[in-house]
């Protein structure tokens, strides 16, 4: 069994004016409490508690803030806050209710403050239905949740953890490592060695790399121009639209990477360890900005959860010199062009090779050499589809468990 964590997205369906007002009150109180605790540079939970305890928030939100603010001020050494943080709740904050007889089946209880909760109809991503049912049945564990508004629509992101069956019980030596190289020229490149040790069946997503680079450049240029004109809200909306397009590319490519792995006997996908990538990321202000804005973590997370759902194991390796070494002889070479690797060993048969494929093979070989190390699966978000109006449980000043008898057919 492998433990898998995933972020489930639920869209809150057409809240009425009263509920919208309560949601916004919760958001405003949370953001004020966060800002005040952050401005006070709280470094311990006790210090943060002394600030947030004065706000009209549920304990589920306050408990998150008590942990989150010290992380911002110490671990991350943040200099300022983003303008629109989502409201976070601990894993005990939300409750689900399933009514399969209704047009839309799911409802969620959202804490407003200590004595008041909102029951909201919610539309999940249909592809995540089994995860939601596992949460409702107690077969998956709920983690932290986040409440936020996007383009006038309210969403909840809920993390869930469950055990999934491993694809097979073959040994490490019997597996076929598939190197996954993530870059900017080719968005993703995969390759593995055949039974004779020869690199075979490389696949590159170079066109997708061009598309993402174009979208990111458009986003950066347009956002800077709009901000100069003082159009902050337009810039934010425009940026969301472009990043949604990038997410669509990411989801398609990572799905195809997993399909590639399914075509290989006893596969294991081998990724570069993000810890080492971040630690070595010091290439000057311009390149650092580009790399930190690049979707390494998001691509990793999507490959991980999609692979594990298919029973395909995922391992990580130290990426040091995977792009600089020759996969044939191990000599350090160079790139005369972005897509070309040149070996400097005159005795090596290879000479020149496709640079991204060379890197993917080196990543796969790190697994064979025993350098792989397992890391926890990261989360990612999927998009919910539109829903409709439905009947719902009633809002209550008491906990939902004590109000089972009052849940009626009141419209939302």
C-alpha cells in the first residue's frame, strides 16, 4: 500500500446574499487577524494566539493561524503578505453530508465563528467522486482546508489522504526506471533503457514548452503594464486566466507521461528531488525569478498523484549534474545549443546527443545506482465543474452532529 495525498476542489453552489455576506465576514476577519499577527512578527504559537484570540473566528481558523504565522516569520522569513490569503481551517473544521437523492449530492459545513456554521451545497470535480466518498465513509483522512473566492465564485480546497494499492510487488532490480526531465525548452522529457541497456523510446513535449513560455511571458509583460496603469484587479484577473491555460497544459502533459509509463513493463518514474533543485537555485536575480516562477513543483505533484493512482511507483534522485554528464561515459560535457549536449571525451562514441533526453537517461540511471530516495507525495488541484441549485441542510448555531433531525429541504 502507498499513502497518497490529494487536494479536492469543491465549488460552493450559488450562495444566497446572506451566506455570501457571512463568507466575506469570515474572510475579512481571518485576513485582519493574519495581518495583525504577521505585523506583530509573532514567532511562537503563544504570541500568535494572543493576537488572533481577539477576532470573531472559529477555533478551527485560529488554530491554523497560530501555527501558520510563526512559519511565515521564522521558517520562510516572509517580508510581506499576499493581498488575498485563503481562509484556512484545521482538519476538524469541515463536515461533509451526502444526499444522493438530490440533484447535487454534497453539502459542506463551513465554520463562521465559534457558535455559528454555514451549510453550503457543493459541486466537486466528478473525477474526484471516489475520493469524496472515501472521506465521507472514513476511508480517507481529511487534512487542512482552504476557503477562497475566485471571479465571484467561492471554492473549498480540501486535502485528503488515503492508502492506494501498489501496482505490483516486483523488486527494485526488476523495475524499469523512466527518467523524467522537466525544463523550459521541452516542458517534460521521458526516456528509459531497453533490455540491452540502450536508451529507447524518448518522448519530448517541446511544443508544450513553447506554449507555456509564451503564456508566462505574456502574463509577465501584461501584468507589469497593467500594474503601471494602476489596474491591479484587471491584472490579477488576466493572470488567473493565463495560469488556468498553463494548468490545462500541465494536466494534459502529466497524464501523457503516466500513459507512457503504463506502456513500459514494471515501470518506476524517476524525478529530480525538488529539495536539491531549490537549494542550488542561485543564478542571479533574473534567472532565479524565472526558475522560481516555473512549474517544477506543480508538474512533480501532478505526475506523482496520477502515477500512484495507476499503481506506478515514483522515486526521486539528486539532480546534481544530470544535465551536464554524458549518459554514455559519465564525462562532464556542455551544451553548444539549448537542445544539444556535447561530450568532451574524445574516446566516447556519442559525440553529440539531444540534451533533454541525455538528462532524462541520467535521471533514470541514478535510480539504478541506488541514489533514489522516496519523498512524500505533494498535492495538486483539479477544477470543479458547474453545478445547479439544490436542497440543503440548514445552517445551525450548534454542531451539525446534534442537529441531524433538523436537516430538511430548505433551499440554499
